[in-house]
């Protein structure tokens, strides 16, 4: 029988390294995906991933079981992403190949019959969306990614980002408005 997150936390806090490894294993892909979508750069995403799990390791003993572990973890991940972006605000570009899925937008589904013209149009579309995402504030961008890419509810995002639901709604409203303006400019 698989242990719950709470049981793993208790065991990890008692020194069980395998319990800590299992917790990390359960959530590592989600954290890396979030960091990747937020930064658009695989090296930056890996740095964020590492920082998130260092903070988890250092703070696990203070976890109070008032929320789900995943919510607590994504609050840490959100904070690290936002701090990272503020500290290293550099413009990230997406390669036309995007073979390593380093952009915010997932690779467009491959179709054996896609013409070169369609590939160019799809790359341009993806680049314009990524450029528009880069115009958002760190909080708007994180709210937007958590809502529209990760599928979290507003209540969950508010808990992760440690703010009120109304604030998240405002971030999302402003993000969508700004994205619409940016995308209209580019077409």
C-alpha cells in the first residue's frame, strides 16, 4: 500500500531518506513543468527546480499539515519562480525548432502531413504567445500559468500564492486583458 503525502512527511522528518525521495519523485515533474512554463528556459527551470526542493528539504520539519503538501509545495515553487524572474528578468526567446519544449506553449501536435508553411505559421504563433506572456507581471504570469496550463482553481491558486481569491481574479483579469492587447498588436 502506498503511503500518503502526510505519512511520507512524518517519516522524512524522522530521517527516512526514502520517504523524502518519494515525496520529491511524486511532484518533481510538475515543479519542473511549472518552472519551464514560467521561465521558458530549461537551464533557468532546472535552477528553480533545484531551489524549490532545497527549500522543501530545509522547511519540511515546519510543515504544519494545515493544507495539502502539494499546495504548500506549489506555494514554494510559485514564490521561487516569481523571485527568480524579478532577480533575473531577462527576455527569453523560444527557438523555432523548440525540440526540447523550452517554450511556455507546448509543442503543437505533430502531424506527418504538416507543410513547411504550416510549421512556420505554428512557430510564429507560439512565439507571439510567448512574447505576450513575457509582458505580464510575475504575479499575473504565475496566476495565468497555474490556472490555464496547470488547471488549478482560483481558490487553490490563492492558497499557493498566499493571497486572496479576489487578488487572483484581478491578476487573471489583467493578464487576459493584457494578453489580448499584445496579441491584437501582433496580428
